[in-house]
């Protein structure tokens, strides 16, 4: 073996993603195939739900919400601001600044713990989004998404 400090070792060939093959059992695969509903996690389904609801609301107000960002976070911050109540937040609206466009933040865990079915969760997400967007636009939440409040 030649350990010449001036020579670089031979480059290793590039490989694709390496799948684990322990004890000669073959490559590992997902337990649930992608075409079944259990393949997606609750977080992924929630993200899609918020994205669909946010897209529908931005279509209702295309000019005023052209740069709106809808974000999902797990839980609200633990330390509320001095002017905020000590309640669990379901969402938050942040107006536009020079550095950032207007943003609406939806908190996943508080919303999911309040709902027992997917239909309830969809309604609650739409209501929270309409409340936060209504506060940004200075209009009533019922005017932002009337179908969400016809329960």
C-alpha cells in the first residue's frame, strides 16, 4: 500500500440511494405502499389541508393576498407576549414588513387535538385561516370564507 502524501486516493464511484440490506434479507421497502391512505403521515395530510384551504382563500382575494405566505408550525411559542392572553393560540397573522410578506401561521397540534374527525378539522382550519386573513384585511371572517361559518 502506497501512502504517498502527494497523491489523492482514487475517487469512489457515485451510487444511488443506498437501501439497507442487513443479514442478507434483501432490500427494505415501505410497510404501506404509496397508493394506500395510511402511507401519508398526519402531518403531511394536515399540511395539504392547510395548503388547499389557503389556496382557495387567496383565489377569493387575488390582488390583496398575492404575496401571502401560509405557514404551519407544530405548536405556538410557549412564552406569549405581554399584551397576549395566556390561551393556546390556533393561528397567528403577521402583517407585511420590509423584509417579509404578510404571513399566516397555523398551529397543527392545538387544532388536531380539538377535532375528532377529518371534517371537523377541515372546518376548524378554514375558520382559523379566515379569522387570521380577516384580521390582515380588516374584514369580518364570515366575509372571507362564508362556507366555513355555515355550520
